[in-house]
C-alpha cells in the first residue's frame, strides 16, 4: 500500500486525495494536520530522506509525499499513477472550487 502524506489546506494534496477516495486498498492518505503523531511521522521522514532536500532549500513543505511499498519516497504523483495538479490532464482551480467531478 502506498502512503500519501498531505493535508486538506494544501490544494495539491486535496487534488491528490480526491483521486484516491475509494481506493483505500491501494493508498493510505495520512493527514499530517490531523494529529501530532501524523505530523511527527512526516517530519521524521522529511528530516531523513534526501528526496526532500530541494523542497527544504526552496522553503517548501514537500507535500504531497508518497511512500512506496518498498519504503522509497517520491514527490511525483505520476510515480504512483496519479495526476499532478496543474498538469495538462488536471482540472483548473476554478473547476476544483466549483466541484467538477474528478477534480
């Protein structure tokens, strides 16, 4: 199962979360803002995995983050078969706000 670290106040995370609703057998969405345990797990991951180095340099949090079954980490939704917000196949922010299906 692929773990996804994110939070609902992040539009990129929200877009990813919508794609995995109903796919709980494939993905576990972990809301890092829900409790300190989730935040702590993400912080440990971010502090130790080199995939986050660029994000830290530019002052980005690094979510959504995907932890694959083998323990490797990626920040690219395409690596886990999902669509990144803002790409050619993604909905616009207005589509998303207006509740367009699939957004």
